[in-house]
C-alpha cells in the first residue's frame, strides 16, 4: 500500500469511527442517543487507534496535516511530501464523513436539530469567542504534537521519498490514542478539540454538499485550522529548543 493510499484509508476509518460516535450520541433515535461526552471521547481515542494501526506500516500514520507539518518543521519529514500527505488526509476525511452520513441516513432525517447534525461532521465552540477558541485549539494541539514527537522518539528519521514511512507507525497507535483520549476529556469541552484541520474541514465540506438542512458554520471554519497550526508550530519550536 502506498503512503498516499494509507493516509486516505487511515484517515477515512478514523473519521468514520470518530464522527460516527458523535452521530450515535447526537442523532435522534439511535441506541446511543444522549450517552454523553465520555462515550464520545473514548470512541474518538479508539478511532485514532484504528486509523494509526491501518496506516502506520505504510505511511507512518500522520492522518492529520498538523502532524505532517510538525514533523516537517523539526526536519524529520520532507517538505516535498507535505502536500501529498495533506491531500490524502483531506480525501480520507471527506470519505469518512460520507460514510457516517450513509450509515446514519435515517437518523439524520429524523433529527430536527441542525446543530446536532453539524456536530456529526465538524466542531464548534461551547462559548463563541474567537481568541479563546483559537487558544483552546492551539493548546490542545500543542499537547498532541509535542507528545507525538516523544512517542515516535529516536525512530524519527528524515523521509525523502514517497516510499519512506515516517511518523508513528503501528507501535505508536496506543500511546497516541491515550493522548487523544486525555485531550478530549481534559481540554475538549471548549471547542470539540478538532486538533486536526482535515478532520474539521473535510467533513464540513461534505456537510455543505450533502442534502442536510442547516448552516455549515463557515464563519468558524478558520479557527480549527489556525489554532492547530499555532499549536503545532509552538510544539516544534520547543522540541527543537530542547533537543
């Protein structure tokens, strides 16, 4: 499997399971309706585990443009490969969102709450305040990326061609899942912890394209992009300073 295909499939499964649990909790008439935040954060952690396990052997399992960016910033990933990985991650995120809609189609139709339906695709703030929301995403992303640098540890070597795998690999699946779980439980309640621009933007695009009533809240869409970029950049800077 090529790294491009691995990033598509790994991200697709991660979004299917991650946004799938939001649909299970939020949409009317599911067996998991109103089962709560712990269910969502736990399943999201397991979703990351599944995605990393699938993509790890072939691509290093970035599954997130901010992971790709962070590794490039510390000199452990070729800048030439950054666009390839990000495109694959966006495709995977959109496909995963489409599968969530297909698997919950009747429940989307039965749900009147437009906000609940949007939450099955993309994130939003509990209290809208652009500065606070950006800081929340930046801090949560900093924790994710800084942790990933040390989880990957000495295995980080520069990738210079499309056959190279650089990142977490399968060994890193469980530790990263635990970090994502902790972020969700501790920091996720403010903005829904996108911590991944592809995870938010790809499904938001699908929400706007699919026959679902309601706004896609594009006025907020830049925050889950800028916040993670800031967080990843700060994590890379501190890592380089310390190492």
